[in-house]
């Protein structure tokens, strides 16, 4: 039993493709994998973000050199911009996690992370370490090295700053320290009950020539990674392009490359190699005690491999499996057993699939699993046992050649079965890192599959164990047969509308809507409220119709609530009471994109009440959606009426009915039709309107120059990344700082991630520059908020990150934006 648990643990680690269709290899893939059995070498690549990795090198290492190859991305890429939707922060990190896994499925690498949170751009490693907790992230890097045991570690970024971004330099510094610490039993000794110390042979910096910085030198080790692999029918540069193009949320589609492609390496720990990365590393079976005969067995398997009949190799592979099993335990023993196990499944053509027609397994409900077997090439195979959680069935059933064996089993999902939650979201995160309770989870790329099927089959007389994740399988009329993760959920999902409830006047109390979705037929219960500021509140909280009585799955109950809150910030959570049980209500979020598996995660159903001293003037706002942001929701909570304006609405609407028009983030960069409406928008401003443009990354709409304001200004790359950077009001008497809210220093406290990005440079001299600020040690800049009077109205461009601060409930951001919206009203001035 102990062995089985160990095996499961490892398989969760390496089976990154669990949510995709079953692996299906060609004979060429099998031949490649047979050759890989002979190579006992591993390389770990380290950088800071999804997209930093050198996919061409990873492809070359995994598919040409046949090394076990990993990429350790310090962060999940939670910061930064999302080019495909409005997800930010942890959601963006989950999307980029899946994009990295998709990239690794393409280039053959494995994926790892630390707990570090990508909190956005930072200019120095000091700023980065102040948030990451350097010792924690170093510990994670050491952990991954001790588990993965790389012979050589390759660093993308130097410690000297040529990598630019503070996260980049920080990842370089950490890799150099981790190289030494991983081998030191006095460093992070608490890890040693699970892993042993590990000394890699060397740490190489993969020098680069991009962005105007050339750190390559001819005295460095130089390798051509641009070869062509006829077994794969592709050049490594072609595979790398497919891999890199998975980073769709960053818009990183790249063209395939062919021909020579040189990579340069400079040793920063260990000796400098002259001809080969792995110089001085034994890559053969000789590094394993008693391994010599294994190599000979693999040689004969390779020599005898029959492309048309890979099943002829199965008996030999089974014997090989047995021989390796008899060796003393070691890293390479475990690794190669897994490779041989995979080869046996693929060469034998054994199809083993466990699926369900439901996307969700509901706690306290039952679920039907469908088991499907086919011995497609007629291997000698006897199905012995299938185990899923507590359910197991023993057989002794010969699997006949190319005959389907299908059966189903319905079983109960107990309340004690954990909901399927990414492990890094189980606990509340800190500003700069995720909290992870179990050391053994650290480094893992993804959430574990909700259910694993353990399938025992006797192949040529040897009992082998295969593990398959249980998947949700369905057929889409357009996309065909699809596999997605199976997700364990609670019987009822509670979604308060709006994550931040902004209370302007607490005398009015708080009210709103919560949506309860019943997932289990026959569920009965009711909802209650729990406050973070004391139980007194509860008696004053009332609900309409909060009984839930579920007749059908997916039944929706709308419940309105009303209550009085104390005059301070508070959180209100909701509980569900069902019979004698009371549990914290969970809200579920789902993120769906075609290029990655569906993502589901949970958080406590709660509303966050921020008492903000906010006055607004003006009522009707037109919002031109850009790349996607949550500003319109925030505007509605402030009390405005918001109309979303697309190309069509802009054409037909009379704009003068809007007190202000606001453009969403990067609206000009993403909507090619913005220039068409320029004259109309300027007419609107001229006649007394108020146009507020949030940041764009350039003055371009594709190849065309964007017409944005009434006067010229340039959009620069200047940003202020320190969210606590000192702010100077250049014209304190200006209405922007006085009406209807009096802005003072307090309004710039408690900001998150950064102050502003993509500042303006006024090239016309017609704008008023209202704010000056700078990151520590830098020259101050006055382009974060510029305003021009034009005719009877106003035009504003701002790089201030309202799209981050409003969803985070930062009072000053609300008050400042309300004042910009009020600009074209003269009351009081
Ligand atoms: Zn990066």
C-alpha cells in the first residue's frame, strides 16, 4: 500500500496532461522513447515568468538530447496584462499556468513553480525580495532541485541586472544561491524527511542577445539547437514556436524557425564546459549500481523494434520493467520505471479510459463512471483490478484483441471528499506569495485530478499498475469529442453579486442579491449571514426567500438580503444550513478558453464592505470597452448609470446624453474602429462633454496612428511601480483635487501593486499636468494624469491604474475618479 501511495504521488507530478484526451503515440514516438531509456541525464531551466523560458533550448534538450528537462518558473505570471479577457491576478496566474503546461506538452519539458506571486512590474531585485520573502522562495527552489535532481541547472537571467525586470534579476540571484543551498544539509533541513540533498554539476547562465543587450561572448560554450528531427518531422525551432505560441494570454504567437540557432552558456557555479553542457556527467546506466545489463537489454529492444508491430516489443519491455524493479532504489530507477510503464501501455495499444458524462462530482450525491478498455494490438493482457477511491472491483478477465470492454459504476461522493481547489488557493495568500501548508505540494504545477483510477493488468504474466485520471468527456457538435477535468463541488454554490460592495452612506444599510445554485436534487437548506465585525449584525440581516429546496440540478434561487453594518470596513460571509450541518458557502468561478482546459476554483461566498466617504456628481456614463477590465462594475457601485458602448452603439447613440465617456484599458490599441468615432467624440467634448481615456500602450491602432485627444500627446513606457511612491499634487487648487471630494494625502494610501503605467508626454503644451510622482531613486514624471479644456468640455488621459485599484476597494482611487468624472460640472467653481 505504501508503494502505491508513493507511485500516485509521482504520477500526479508528471502527468501534466491529465485534462486532455488520452495520450496517443505513433511508432516514431515509441522509438524515440525507447532511445530515451538509455539516457540518464536531467536539466532544469530557471527563470521568473511564463514566457521567460527558452523553448527552443528546452525542445532541443528533451527531444534531441533526450534529457529529463524541466522549467522552474518562479511565478505563475499573475501580474501583467491579459490580452484575451478581463482576468487579472490569481485568475491570470491560473490561465498562464495552463498555458505553460500546454507549452510543455508540446516541447516535452516538465513544469514547476515556487510559491512566489507575480505582483507586477518591479524595477529592482530588492523591491522584489521585499515582497516575495526571499528565504521562502529560495526554499521552494531548493525543494524543486532536491526533488528533480538536475545534473545541470540553466539560468535565464544574470544577477547583474541585464535581464531588466526586478523579478528576472531576483530569479537569477535565487538560482545561484539555490545551487549551493540544495547541497547543504544545514539549509532547509525540514525538507530532508522527504528528499535528499543534491549537488548539481554546474550552473550555466544562458546568455542572450535581445532588446539591445548582448551578453553572448565567443569564449562561452556555444551549441546549435536548430536541428531537424526526422522522427518528429520537425525542426526544434518549429516545435519551439508551437510551444511558445501557447502563451495566448500574452499574444506571443511566433513564427517557426529553421536552420542553425546558436545558444551561449557561461558557468556561474561549477566549471565552465568547453564542448558540452553535460561535460563530466555520466549519462549512461553505469551511474546506477547494477545498471550495465539494463543498457544491453535496451539496446536489443531498440534493434528489434518493429515499426508496424510495436506490440512485439511489449514482452521485452515487461522483462526490462522487472529487471529495473530488482535494482536498489534510486532516482533513476523510479524515473525509468515510469518511462517503461508508459512505453508498455503505448506499444501494446492498450486503451484504458475512465470518464464521466458529468463535469461535476457533487458532494453527498452520486456519480456514474464509465470504464472503457480495448486491447487494440492483441497483447497478452489480463485485467485484474480497478480501484477508484473506496470503490474497487476485482476481475480476471482476458482482454481480447480489438474488442471493447465497457462497464459503468455509480458511486457516492461523500461530504468528506475535498472540493477540487488549486492547492495554492486553499489558504489566503500574502501580498507577495501564496501560502501552501503541505511541503509536498510545493513546486507542483497544477491541481491534482479529483479522482484517479488505479488499473491493474497482468501483461505477459507480470502484474503492472496503470493510473488514469478520471475525466469529464463529452461531444461538442462543432469541436467533436472533448476531455475536461472532473471537478468536485459542494451541493450548493452561493454567488453574491459583485465582489466588492461599496457602501457610500452606511445609514442606508447594505442590500443586494445572492444567487444560489443547487447542484443536487433533493437538497434542502437555508442561507445565513456571518459578519467579521460581530454577531450583532446578524440579527439585523434579513433575507427574502432564503429556503432552498432543490428539485433539479442547476436550479437557481435568487435571494435578496438587507442589513445594517457598522460604520467600518467589514466582510460578510454566508453559511448554508442543511439539517444538522452548517458549512461555509462557496462561490465557484469558471474560466473557459479553447486553448487550455476549463479552470474551476472556489472562494468563500462573501461581500466586502468598504465604507468610502464618496460624493459623486454626474450620473450617466458611457463606457467604451477595451481589452477588458472591471471598472464598469465599480462605477455602478459608486452610483452611476453605465452604458457599454461598442462600435455599433457609438454610431447610433447621441453622445450628449452621457455626462462622461470613459474608455476601458487599451481601448485604442484593441478596437480598430476607434478612429472612426474620433470626430464625434471631439464634438462631444467641445459641446461640454467629458472624455476620460485610461491607459493605452502606444498611440497606435495596429499600423495606424490612433487619434485620441484634441491636442497631441505621446504615450510613453514610463510607469511608477511602487504602490507607495510619494505623490505630489502639482495644482492642488484644481477641481480634480477638490470637487466633489477633497483629495489629500490619505487618498494615496493603501494602493495595490503600482500607481500608474504608460504615462503621457505632452507634446502640444496644451495639457495641465496635475500629478507628479516617481519610484524610489528615479526622476519624477508628470504624465500620469493630464487634462485639457477643449471648447466647453474636458479631455483627460490617465495612466493611473484605476482598473486595479477599484476592484481592490481602494478609497482614494474611487474619490479621485469621481472628481475626474465631475470635471465638466462647474458647481462650486
Ligand atoms: Zn519575464
